[in-house]
């Protein structure tokens, strides 16, 4: 089969690590006309280089070598040189690439491939953090990301809301036409409905094979490292990982995550404020808000002074200090 670059449909998948991007990769790869292989790894680096060169061009340092249109074409052709042979080898018309960090570079990918579809996978940060910590316990990975609830929650927050920091680009009609958000929880609870929505967005017919079971796909990974056991990778679509944090997170870890992400949890509709209060089962969340406000307003020092003579102020200060130590 000969595949023209102009006929190739491209899909980029990204999201915070441990959010279900691998499940989406398996779903796409199960389609008869889509190849989604192992993580390409270098695509985010290509995008970073493209962004740096574009900036150098804007300030005039590269004008002798290229212009913005040529720069995009150079990167486009370079990346297609990897994708087109895959399409020909596996006799498909669609190439999907899943690397979690793609989400950070969706705007750059949209510039280079304006016709490409962009799929953002989002998952409850409580389960994301629990998954990271579980991985850290079962492997010898010593990176802080796999051992710190606070650090992992911050990474989730930064990643998931990266695109919305630039409202103009995020709300651009052409970008929104190609962009799709998938919730991991919806995907495993209503797989038929959500996969049909995904298929409709990327313009391919829904196939029952996309309701992946334990079957192997065209682009399956060939080396299983500590991120997935063979059993985990080939597990069918199940709901067992939803809410797993309830059994795995300590109260201290839960408090730390909620302290960082409770606004985002409410914004994304995972919980209401009252839900979070009940989860905490104590007024720590109020204390965290209070602590942040007092720190921002420079009032904490005033409380310290007042606590020297006022028992009530001293009790409040002790609670604030205990909260800061716990997180």
C-alpha cells in the first residue's frame, strides 16, 4: 500500500501521566484503519525545538535561513517521514501518537498539523496520584514524582490546565474544532458511548473491536517495564481503577492533594465543595483556605503577635501550623 502524506489522518493523544492515555492508545490501535504504536518519545522535543526556532525567527535571528511557513513545513515533513512508512507498513490511513507530554505542546502540534485531531485524557487527580505512589512502591524508581503526593498533584494541575492558561488560543474556533476532552471515568463506565464520541470526532466509523478486551493490537508495546505489567496492559475496559484512591491514600496524602486541587476538582465537576468537606471529615480545608489568605495578606504575623496574649488566637495559630506540617 502506498500512502500519500496529504491523505494521512493524524491523531495526537496527551494528558497527565497515569490518566488513561494508554487505554485510549489501545482503543485507537484496535481500529482496523488506525495505527497507534508505542510512545514516540521525541515528539515533545521536536515541538520544543520548533517553538524555540519560531521565537528566534520572530526576533530576526533566523530570517536569513527560513520564514515561518517554511519552518512549519520543515518540521511537518520531518515528522511525516516517520509516520508515512508506518501507515504503508500496516496498511492504514490514520496514525495516532500517544505521549502524555503531547498535551503541553498541543498548540505547536496544531500549528504544524492544523488538520490533526487532538485528544486530551483527564482523570481524577486523587486516582492519578494514587497510581503514581503505587508505582513508586512496587518499583525501584526514586524520582520524587512517584513518592510525593504534593508534587504529583502539582504536576497534574499544571498539566491538565496548561492549555487554558492561554484563553485566546484555547478558544480559537479552529483549535476547538480539532480538540476533544475524554474523561477516564466516563470512558470506563460508558465505553460504547464515549468511544462512539471519539470515533465521531476523529471521523472514523465506530468498530466493535475498539471495545478492547485482552486481544493484542498492531501497535502494542514490545517491552513491558515498570509502568505496566503484561496483565495490566492487556486488561479489558473495567471500572476497578475508579475510586481506588479510597483504599490507597493516607489521610495526610489526601489532605495534601485536596489542598492543591480542590478548586480544580470542583471546576471539573468531580466533587462539590460539600463533598470535599465530607471527604476531609474535619475543618482542615477551611484552615488551608484561611492559611493561604492570611499568608497572602500578610496577616499571619499579626496572628502570631495576638496569640501571645489571646488564647483563641493561639489555638487558631496552632491549627494552622499543624496543617502546614501535615502537608
